[in-house]
C-alpha cells in the first residue's frame, strides 16, 4: 500500500462512524475519498444555514431597536391658533311668546244690519279703510234733514243781524236766531257721526283675519265682526328673574328663535321693562320689538328669546380643547418663535359653545396649541399643522372609528 493510501485510511476510518460506512480494504480507497469530499460540502452548507438562522433574530432586533429609537426622537405635530381679539357676547335664554304690535276685534258702535263686507280674509289693509258697511238709509235721511235745518238757521241768523243793524228788531230776536243756528250745527254733526258709525273702518295698518258676520246679519255693539292685527312689527313677551334685573334695560338687543325656522335668528330690541316684579313668580316682565317686514313670524308663536347681557369687543377666545387642567391648575401650551413649547397658567372667564374666554395669562398674537396637547412637553420642539375644517375632521374621525370596529 502506498504512503498516500496509508494516510487516507485513518482519516476515513475516523469519518466512517458519522455516516455509517465501514472502510476495510484498499479497493474502496477511491470511493471513500469521494464520499469524504461530499460530506465536507454538506457540512459546510448546513453550518452556513444554521449560522444565518441564529444571526437573523439578532439582526431583526437591531433594526427594530433602531426604528424604535428613532420614533422617540420624532417631533410631534400639533395644531396651533394665533390669538386675536374677538367680539364676545354673554347671553341668557328665556321662554316667551310673540304678539302683534296692535290687535283689536272690531265691533259696531251701533245696532244695524250688515249691508256689505268690504275686505277679503287675510287682506292687508290701511288705516281708515272701510271693512264693513251697515245699512244707513235712516242715518242718511237724518243727515239731510240736519243740513236743511242748518241752512234755515243760517238764513234766520243773517236776517236778524240785518234787522238789528237798522234797529228794526229787538236784541233778543237776534240772540234767539244765533242760538238756533248753533243747535242746527250741532244736530248736523250728530247726524254725520251717526252716518259714520255705519262704516266700520280699520283703526291702523294691518292684516284682517276671518270675517265673523255676513251681509244681512243684525249686529249690535256686542257682536264681533273681524280681528285686525298690526304684524309689520311684533312684540316678544318674556319674564326675567329678579337676579337679572340689572340687565333688564330698554335698548338691550335680543335674538328671537321659533320652531318653524330652526337655526334662524330674528333680531330685536327691548322697549319696555315693567317697573314692578310679579309678586308670586318674582319675575319682571320685559317686551322687545321684533321687525317682521318679511312676514315670516306670526303673533302667538312660542319663542326662545336670547338677551345680550354683556359684550366685550376685544376678548381672547380659545377652543376648549386648548385648555388643560391638572393638580397645579389650568394652563395652555404656548409655542415660541423657535417652535418650543411653554406651559402658561391662565384664568378663564365665560365658557360657551365649546369656547373659553381667557381673562389672564395670554396676550394677542400668542400661538397656542389647540389640538395634540397630550403630545407636548416643556421645552420640546413641535411641528405645526393647519387645523382641519370641522366637517372634514368629523368625517375623518368617523372613518377611523369605523375601521376599528
């Protein structure tokens, strides 16, 4: 056996137990060498695979750690509002009712029979327009009689005056003629009044309601004919608590809201404040004019009346989302020119409809975080984003909620 063969035999003998092959004779030397080379290749490949499998988790952890480490360094994005002076109105809401500026149920002053109806129901009429005519034959005759008597009295008075100038009659005759002239004039006026009373006229500009009589009806001074209302300007009646008495003043502006027009406000102004409180309710009656030239409002509607009790033209106002409270007090996050966050203690005033009045701690021009306050820390830099419109923000919130369910 050659030296080479003698050198391979011990090596193959050592490798044989791993693969279950027994090498005994020199005839198998060549085959043993080939198997040994294949075995080395397989072992090398398996080791590489095992090494990669062992290193992969370590590599993954390293990348993940790097990503997490980067997230801690990321600058938070928040929404910011620059404070500007605004008009602030403090209001109180009261329940009340609308009434006509003037309203009357027309009746006849004299007994008579309806001759004609001179209006259409719901018609707008002017002051002095004839609405109902009664039969007036008798009143017309009396008027003509009174006119004739007056003419006779005038003639007698002139004749007596001429006679007295010529001393052809006594002074008493002249005085009687003058007195009869006065009586005739008075009777003529009475006749005219009686005739006028057969014409029922509109006492003011307004709108007539349903007619309550018909031609041919006999009416007296107790029978209602038709109602007329002045509706170009309405009155809003409401009562205020005695605690609000300092704000019950003539000239205070109001806004009226009624159920037929949700979301619409009708402006008005207080014109009457009762000088006394109601004994039982301890409230004071207030009235306000509400223009109604558009004709939308109607007398009798129930209404909510909002009264302005305080006005401030240069108030600093923030959304409630900007105000934060903890054990140290109420504060906001103010952003300086370097985009760094600063905690600022504030005092608040009026809260209304999602907004807060800031009475102390801030100034016009300050930039305040309004959304994302939970992401801000003292002295840390922030990135600013324009706030979303309310509708878009609501839609986005609903979309996110839907995806999570």
